[in-house]
C-alpha cells in the first residue's frame, strides 16, 4: 500500500517527531542524489557538445505548455530547439531531416505521420525519434509506436534524466543511438 512506517496508539510525540525527521532526511538524500546525477549528466553533455556542436531538437505537440520545461532545459544545454504543431504533420510542412532528435507527444496524428513516413521510406536514420507518452501506456500501443519508427518511449512524468539521456546518447554516437530500439 506504500506505507513507509507506522506508529501505534497511544502516540509518543517524541517518536513521531523522530520518525518524521528520518523520512524527511531520506527525501533530502534522494533529492541530493538526483541533483548530483543531473549535474554530472549536464557536465557530460556540455563536454560532448563542445566537440560536436549544437544539437537540433524538435518538439512535436499541440500542448506547448506540456513541453515548455523540457524546451527550457534543452536550451540551457545549448541545443537548438523548435516546437512544431501537429498540424504541420498533416500539412506535410514538417521535415525532420535536419534534426538530431525529435520528441513527439503521443497522439493518433503522430502515429499516422510515423506510419506514413515509414511506408515512404524517407526517414533519415541518424535522426532519433522519441515518443513522450501518457503514463501506463499499454503494451499494444507501445509496440505499435515502436513498429512505426519510434526509437524510444518516455512515459509521463518526463524526468529530466531521461530527456538528457537522449542527448547524451546522440552525442556519444548519433548513428548507434538512432539505430537502437529501447523500450523503457
């Protein structure tokens, strides 16, 4: 049920205080560990970026506010970021050939676009396609997107570590990163 601890009645307030302080300490340690991980990834990205140049990233969504924090973080890393509406997929005005990474927010329009792109055989293999999915995506939907050309899937909430990992993977080896199919 997710219980970390319990106290029995009658409540000993000194024990209650000590228990709460212990739990808060655990949260602080976890936050510090995650902060250190992000700083290490950030440093690695900047080091790799200096050798390869700016990474071109597109965010395909009609919900700009959903990806705004991701855009900000990627811009801070020195990526060139553009946000593209799903309408551009329908109008055939979106061309991912110049992008290194494309993040698609999950939708039926995105899946249709990916299936069309796969059928035409015009996808640039060095461009990494990442789906930003709703939480608890079904296995069938996951498999359908992977078959349509998605390289990786990140479920909501989109953790910065998972987004930055895409950038690091590209910087390490863009061709190997685009060729792998990871199901996370």
